[in-house]
């Protein structure tokens, strides 16, 4: 994962370590196998030669004489020799006489020698040692070297086949340079982790009190909140080696590889204690085990999880090894991982508040040339719900925007453009709207903005634009909260419904018809109304009762939920009726506001159609009649 809130200190690339005892080449199992193969080959060769000794060699000229006298019973001809049997018998045995000879394939020379009555033989100048080396030792030596090279590439030499690829990483100098000073905000999380740091620095203090250190610390939070960065900061504060491995790197196609890697990881950690083992994306191997038999990848994952449970359970708390892990899906983890004695502590790392966001922005802005008008507190207020990775992206996009505008310093306008780009996507000015469409979009967005300014609990309008965006939006109205909010009242949700329906109602009032541009507004309004009725008990007709069970698919995220229906058809009809009533009441309320302030709606739409983008102060002046249109 990407690590947010990180100062610009140089990162050196991770290095891989694979601590194995040095072995001589003859101690490798591959060397023994090669020797065995050579022994079999040489034995076969000697047996074959021994079988050939019973054949007596004769000169090739004598073989030709036997052929002329019809004394050759049979012959087998190869490229290098001729073997066969004569009709003559061996003296004293009466057995047929076997022979072999080396032929002379130059027939002209053979005829010339025979014509002169020369008795001749043919010999190969092969040296048995060179033949053995080049025909047997060299090919198998090459195979052995290739095998050894491949074995080193996958990490099997001296460690067994199931330890394919040691993926454990430790930083250079075995001490990460990240500390808590490189993490902005999150004071409560830092306090929780400082206890782990104190144990790693001085484990005798906690043992004097008769207590033990936590064996495991599980960091839980949405993606991009800095879980990995916190783990590095703990290692940096404690000045101990930091072993980092991803949960997915334990899993391979071979069953047993993951378990072997877990054993190797803990073996290395014990050798370098005190230290920290950090497993990122723990849910890759820590999912709840199934009840029935499994095969394939699931079986491999469960064996890896079983080995991890065994290693953590067998940990001696006094060894100074702390296991840290990070996940954004704790609800799917096996309960055996979460029990006391394994991951003793679960520390939630939620999205940062406005103070933490400002601190994160300052970390990145320290290395950026900013103009005097840049107020990072204002930027933090305009980025509610953003995590550290998003804030880093905003700073980068602001710098890129300044570069596109050929400016040497980054201004507040660059940050505004970056926020709009991250929220709504880049502008697509090549998508030219017709005058009628542009007027309709301006009326629609003006309806949203005017209702938002009018309702008592509406959040301030920050920007209204009708410039098309890459995500498909033809315009948008951006509202930003003054402070971070953690709950909503009935009045606030009703006001939100009216704001969402303001665009559609404005089209209806000004243009006499509605368009497909309100599709997303209707979807969001219907979802809010159904939540009010079925989940929050905000309907007088149905009372303070929760209807249906919802199971969230992913923790601390906006992932859709699965709803289990536990009510009758009559109740379902009542829920549908209550939802429709809430939406229609919000529509009537928006119509009443826009009817009453029709002149302001027209003025706002005209200004927006002309300027294409209005900021919050301009919207306020138009609404109060201070800006001539």
C-alpha cells in the first residue's frame, strides 16, 4: 500500500535477506543426484563395452576377404563400425565367431589398397578420457550449473523446495528512518503504540511488573490512512530491525509454500530480536477458515494461517519480537487470530479530522514553494473525508496545475483546482454543450445552490460550476461542512433531501419539463429516505423500529451492503409509502422555496450561464442581491 503523511526524506530501496548457513557444493542434494546419474551412466557404458569384448576385432581388409569367400553370416553396419557373425567357428568351442571392424568408407582408397595386396585396418583416434569428458561430464555439468542458477533464483538452495523465494524485507541499516514526527495527527493512536515502543526499548521494565508485552498489534482502518507508515514509525522509534512482508506473498500455487515462508520469517525474526514483524494486508491469509474440506488455493491459505497461529502461540513474550499487521477488512479475519495471546491489541486508524488533515498537508507543503495566499487550514476544511493518500494526491495535483499554468509557485487556486479534480474528475472542455443544454444545466445547479443557501441546516456552498467533468457530470454544486460531523439529525436529513430535489424542481419551474440530469439526485434522495424509514426509525407511521438486517461487506468503507428482509409484505408496502412521502415532502418544500425566490433563481442561473463557475462568496452576493447580474 501507499504510505501517506510521509516527509520527503529519501527512501532507499528495500533489500532482501536470506539467512542460510553456508554449505560446500558437495553438500547440496543436487550434487549427490548428479554423482548418482554419472555412476549409472558409466556403469552402463562399461557393461556395454564388456559385452563387446566377446567380439574379436578383425582388420577391415580381412573382413572384405571374408565377404568375397562368402564367410559372413550376418553383419550390422553403423556409421563407425561393422559388427557381425562369420560362418567359421571358434577353435576349441565350436561357437560361431563374432567380430567387429572399423570400416574405411573411402571406397577408392580401399580398392587401391586391395589391388596392391595391402592388409590394412582402420582406427579412430578417440581418447577415452576426452570422449568421457565431452560426451558425459560436460553436458551434465551444464545442466547442473543451470539447475543451481535456477535454484538460487527461487531460493531453494539449502532451504528445501517449499521455501520458494524468501520475500522477507528489511530496511538498509535495519533501522527505518520514519518516526512519529513524520506522522501528523492521530495522537490517540501514537499513545497506544508508544507502549509497544517502550517495551522494545526496555523489555525489563514491563517484566518487573509481572506483565508481558502484547504479542500482536492489529492496525485497522480504511485504505490510505497510514497503517503501514505507523508500523514503520514504531520500528523507527524503537530503533530495531523491521521485517516487512505482504500477506499475499505467502501464497503460491504449491501447497505448503506459505507455511514454509511463515516458519522462515519467524526464524529470522528470533535471530534478530528485538525486532518487529509487519504483515501488510493480513486478510489475504487470515480469512475465516471454512468448515468443510477444501482444495487448491484455499487449502494452501488455511495451512499458511495454521502455521501463523502456531508460530504466534509459541512465541515467548520475553524474546522482544512484536508482530504487527494491517487490514481494512477485520470482519473477515479468523477469530483464532484475534484472541488474546495473538493479536492482543486492535487499534483503529480512522479518517483524519480537520486538525490532522492540516498537519498532513503541512508535511507535504514543507517542500513546496507556496504563495502567500495559501491557507492550509482552509484547504483542510475543504477536504472532509479525505485520507492521507488523498491529501498527498491533492498536493501533487496542485503542483501539476501550477506547472501547466507556467507558474513557479503554488497558489490557493491551484489547490482549489486540485480538489475539484480529485472530487469530480478533470474538466472536459472539449465536450461542448448546446445553448439549450447549457441553460438547463445552469438552472439545475442554481436550484441546488439556492435551496442549499435557504434551508437552515444546509452546509455552505463552496462552488457551483457547469463545466463538464470526465466522470460524466455536466456540472456540480460543491458544499463543504464547517466542522467534521459524525451524526445527522432528522432536520438535517430532510434539508438534504430538499437540496437534492432542488435541481429537478428548478427545471420543472423554469423550463416546464425535467431531464435525465436528475437521475443521480433521485437515487441519492431515495436512499436517504429509505435509510431514515427502515434503519433510523425516523418515520412516525412505522415508529422507532429497524426493518431488515444489513450486513456490510467491507469494514469502514462505502462498499454496498446486503439486506436480509425480515418483515411482511404489508410492512414492505408501508415502508415504500413512507419513503415516497418523505421524498414528495422534500420536493414540495423545494418548490415552495424556489417559487418564493424565483427572481433570485433566474439571476443565479444567468450569472452561472455567463461565468460557468461561481464560488461561494459570489453565490451569497447574488442571493442577497449585492452583485449586479
